C-alpha cells in the first residue's frame, strides 16, 4: 500500500532530460522494476533489461541524481529501493484527466479485453489519491449500443483484422458486398475506424479517393504487406464528419412544407426526430408550420399520410401523391363498415 507521506519528485520526463545518453524507456523500465519488486540489485536489473551490470548501475545512479528518491543498501541482502516504498505517477495525468480517461474508456472495456488490461495497468501506475476516483469513473457509465426494441448488432467478424491493418499501417485487399448485394474486391489503405450507433465503419483511401465502408458488409480481409500512404493532411474526424454530412444530405435532401395541429407536432418529432422535422411559427388559424425532410417524396408522403386531416401538406409536388394514396386506400377499404 502506498504511504500517505510519500515524497514528491519530478516526473520521468524531467529525469530523462537530465540523464544524458540514457534511453527513456529503459529508465522507466528500471523505475517500474523498483515499484513492482520493492528492492532490486544491479545484477537483477541487468538480467531483466539485457544490459551489462555497469549500465544497470549507471541507470540506477541516474535516477537518484535526477531527483527520484532511490537509495542503495550495500552488503548481502542489499540492493536498490525507493525511499519508503513510495511510488510515482508514470502517466503524468492529472486527477481530472485520469477520471475523464476512465469515464470514456471504462464503459467499453467489457467488450475490449485488451483495453480492460491496459486500464488495469494504468490504474496501478496512478498515484494512490487518483486511483479511487479513476476506478469509480470506470464503473460510472454503461454504453448500450442497442436502441429500444432492438438488440445490439454483433461485432463484425472482420473487425479485428481491420483494426490490425489500421494500427500497423498496412494495405489490405478488401472483399465487400455493397448495398446492392454485388460482391467486389479492391486494394485499400485503411485510415481509421468509426463506430456510430453500434455500427462499425472503415474509412480507407482507394483509387477513387477516401471512401467509407460498412464493416458488417466486409467479406474478406487479406494483408498485402505494403504500407499505407496517408493522404497529406488527412484527419479522421474531419473525413468522418464530411461523410456524415453527405449521408444526412441524402437522408434529408427532400423537404415538404405542411401545417399541423399543435397536438400532432410531438407525434411527428417522436416519429422522425428533430433532424427531420423543423418546427416553425403559428399560422393565423392556430396550426403550426412544420417542415418534414426525407430521402424521397414518396417516403415523406407515406410517413405523413397516417395523420389524415390533422396535417395538411402545402408542397404542390406532394399533394397529388397523397391524393393517389388516398384513392388506393379508398379502393381497398371503401366497403368496410
């Protein structure tokens, strides 16, 4: 257990700068050994890090000279240890940063074993005052990818292979079945992965430019061994936001103006959401001006027809389609009691 009165010292970045010629990762590895084992000898450090005893002793002395409270005890049973068994924060995180990290990452750790292992290690590296807050933050949020009335989509089978390709920066031959169900195969440069509403998407550079692929439609992934060449200035978030904008334009490219009874407005918002329904002012007769957006006129007509006379469509192009739909319904149900 960490002691309440642990001494304070500079973070590893400080002593790395002072220890000329020393590798930062080796010095941190020495400090981790001290924290894990409590006491080590130069021979143990040399064996663990595969360096000479002279180099190991020089590293230990560099830590001490740089301000890390490490001391040596001579003789049999001696070695090097941190003063009072103290620990340091190797992460450089503030308390707020640690909580924010665990709040964001901890919610998905259950479906990402590697992430869960990394968080456990990071938790052990945090100083004692930070740990409880980070642990609580990690258990404070649950992300449920399923919408009401639906189960969460399963993880696409080829997602791990695409994750490796993105992290290793390696081109792949991508087998893909598009929306029209026609299979295709192409060489792509994976640039990043995005999850939206529980659905995974691959953003990749192709011969036709940067494209987005739904990972659930990927049928095969084969590494080529060739490195990815990222487009100059590429930014994954900006590329995804551009893609979202294009998709939203297709989803809401057609707009219909209408007058709705006030009680109908919440129904419309519940059906289609605020991204597809815009509420305007109140007309002289008390009805509310609304704009309904969608990917096509027939789809909008089908959505609003069920509201009958409680919503009057004003857009001229939509009125004949509503009249035709009403005629079809009259022919089908006109003889009903």
